[in-house]
């Protein structure tokens, strides 16, 4: 009887653990089969990342609150002391993706609008565009940075809503880098896939 009880307990635990593991989607809205080579963020976005970008973080530590974060970089890391007097690694360019889930599309749209307003207030916006990339609509802004303590010179950001998720993608680069911020952001967005 003890062996049977132990076996049932082990099987129950394994079933619970298996239930906690979220499998990636099978297909994307563009009809592509979900690839294990894509960087999956929140089981919602699959980024088929351009070769010039290297994944630095893909965090779902706030997944219980519906928040997901990933970052990529380009170039070699150099030590840099930031405005908070902390030593960090600085790259030629960095790309950040933030995905936030809500219980309604209206809340996701409100959050996206708030992010766009904050970015517009924080940066020197030079251009604004409304574009579609791989079937997803975005508001895109190009800008330079206001702060003298920011090591980056210019950037571009995209803001959108997919179902009940707010999306923010930001590309920032240093002065003298031979990479166009808008083209770089657009290339990344063109290679993002969205779960069915």
C-alpha cells in the first residue's frame, strides 16, 4: 500500500509540474509554424531575431502580473558608469521589448497610450509614423535623447496592442554607429510573429 501511495503522489506531482509548463504556440497569425529558433516572449511574440542582434535577457519574472521583458544588443560590451553610479555594460546599440497583458483590450490600449506619452515627453521626437509590420499595427517615433547622462544619441520606438497585450519595442544606439535606428527597428518588427 505504501508503494502505491508513493507512486500516486509522484505521478500527481509530475502532473502538476507539467501543467505549470507553458508550451509555445503551434502557429503564428501570419500562418508560420512556431519555430523553436525564435525568441518567445510571454508565449505571445516570437522574434526571429536578425543576426546582428544578440539576446541578453528574456525575463518573465513578472509573468504573474502579465509582464514580460527581453533585450538584445549589438557590438562589444564596454564598461560604463551610469547616472546612478553603477558599473554596467554598454553596447553600440540595444533593443528592448516590453509586453504587458491586461484583462481587456481597452486596458492594453490605455497602457500603450501612456507609454507613448511618456516617451514623447522624455525624448526629442523628430518623426512619428503609423505602420504595419507583419500584420501588426504600430505607432513609431524617432528621436534623440534629452539627457546628457544617457550614453545613447538617438533611437526609435514602436508602440502597439495585440489582443489584450500592450507592446513597446525600443531601439537605442550610440553616436557614430553605422546603423539607422528606424531601419533597425523596422527590421526587428518585420521579423516578429504573434501567437494565434
